[in-house]
C-alpha cells in the first residue's frame, strides 16, 4: 500500500488537475454572494452542455440507463431510487449498496498554515490529525450555531480535503477563505475534479478487495489512502453514512463510470445493488446520524445534537465560536435529541410536534418507516425534562407525536436505533 503522505504526489490530488478549480480569493462574486443572488450552489451544468438547471454528476448517464428516479437535490440531478428503496436499504444492511455521492462539495485547503487556518475556522483540532487520517467536525457561527458538518481528510502535512454538504459547499468555501485571511493558506473548490462513489455494507470489502491494490484489512476506519480501483488512481477512505462498514472512493470524473460498472459487475454475485438518496436517508436515520437542516442547523450547537465531543475546547489558540461553545458546554441542557419508535403504523415526519401528556414538548427532525425495525422511527428534539421522564417505567402512554391532528403513541429509545453486528 502506498504511503498516505505520497497522496499529494498522485495524479488525483495534484492541485493543477483541472482548470475548473475555483480559488475563493479570486476576483468576482463569492459563492455565498452568488447563492444570495439566487443562483444557488449548483450553478450551470458542466461546460459544453449549453444548458442550465441541476448539475449532472459524472454518473448521471449510468443512473438514467438503470432507470433511476432522478430528483433535483441541492442543485444536482441525483438518483432518488432505482426501484424499491426498501430493497436497496435491506441490501446495504445484508450485502452491499453502491451510491453516487458526487454532489458533495470538495474544498482543498493547502499551504504552510493550512492546519492553523482550519483550527481557527472549525471546532475540531485539525493539526492533531495525522496525514492519511480523517476527522468528523463542524464549522460554527460565532454564537455556536452549526453552519455545516464536515469530514476533513489530511492528505499531507500542508494539504487537507474538506468535504461539505452539497447545499452548503459554497458558503463553507467562503467562510474558510474569510477565516483564513492573513494566513499562508489557500482554499480552492475542487468539487468538479472529483467523482465520489461509496460502497457500503457487510460485503463491501469482499467486492472491492479484488479490484484494488490497497490491503483493505489495513485500511482503518476514518483513514484514507491513495490507491487504485479498477486500474484508476483514487483516494480510498473507510468512511460512510449508513451505519455499515464501507468505503468511499474519490476518483477522477473520467474514471467514474468504469469504476461504477466494474464494482457493479464484481458485486452481482454478492448481492450488490445501486442505492439512491431515499435508502441513504433511512439508513442514516436508523444509525442515528444527523442530517444538516434537520438535526443540525444555525439555531443548534453541537452540544444540542449530543455531539459536543467534536468541539475541542482544549486545543491551543482561539477559534470561531469558542466563547459561546465553552459557555454552552457548562450550561444545563434545555433540549435533547432522542429516538422515537411509533406505536402505530403512522409515520412521524419532519416538523411534527412531539407531545407529553398532550402538551407540545418538542419537534420531530427526521422520521421514516424503518425496514430493519419494522416500525416507524424518528429523531426529535424534546425538552431535557421530558427526555428524562420518558425513560421511567411509568411513562407508558404519556409520549406521542401529533400526526396530522391525531396523537400517535410513541416510545423513547436511545440512539442509534441500529448498530451493525460486531
């Protein structure tokens, strides 16, 4: 296996890989200004198409060939499902699923002070991350509100790849540039330089293993390595958003279709299926993983979401939001993120009221039928008092969700709803 520190020297990670990279410090309107003007994060379709509208990923044609139901998601034309999202969900839990995640934003932060810039801009301690490793973190406002949750890959001593949610990538890029002002660090939008494919599920390593030069047994969770897949250079990471073991493959756009088709063919006898956004959402919900805009947002801090561990108050130096987050860490919680299992067949949905003894005590953030549990489930913010009282033996019948004007009984359970077998 190639040494992780060699990644900066591979074709995939070269900063001059494509002329489409955007330097946020260049002249012209910032991505945030463009978004405010109404252009959104998507912008025009790829050069040469002569069209506007949702951006196509390097795999959109493949999804069309497979008969996928496509939808505009954060300005990208993405597969919602290929057939049954329940079948896709179950395949990931029992075998493997293949996802196109090329809508995610990739931002390169490079330069002698790249680590210091990220330490100031984000709540995590990025200079403590070793080359070849990754870290889940967040970018917060001065008041501690979450502006996005991120995964940061340290590619080399002076180079970091920040992966942002598609809808927030432009804003994150602008904020990183603003917060790195005066430091020897450059922020470049590399989204167009990458296709991102995820293979997730218990059979993932069996399928991927024969197609890569990486020794998958040595690839640690939240680590990334330069490798080849189907003969193409990639950044191979053991990360995911499904609650299952799996890998994410950062590839050149021109290699994406070959990688996808090679994985699909190799996985056919293992139960591998293509999976869309609908299955990805129910998978992450069962795994208790937050979604920005639902469990996370500018009116919520990492501590509200039960993710205070990502805030490194002990790191040296200041960072945006430190004072507010330090105060929040010491304060008694006013609300808690909890799991709910419906006691009826009616599904709690985002925005529905949670009731305690008939009075509103919180709000559902995400809800869906759970194929694994066989019942509707939800995550919700409720008052801290109800989060405690609802766990008592005498709490039966007191907790409910207002589903279209009808109080449907629910049971409070610890998150996550599902943990993969050891």
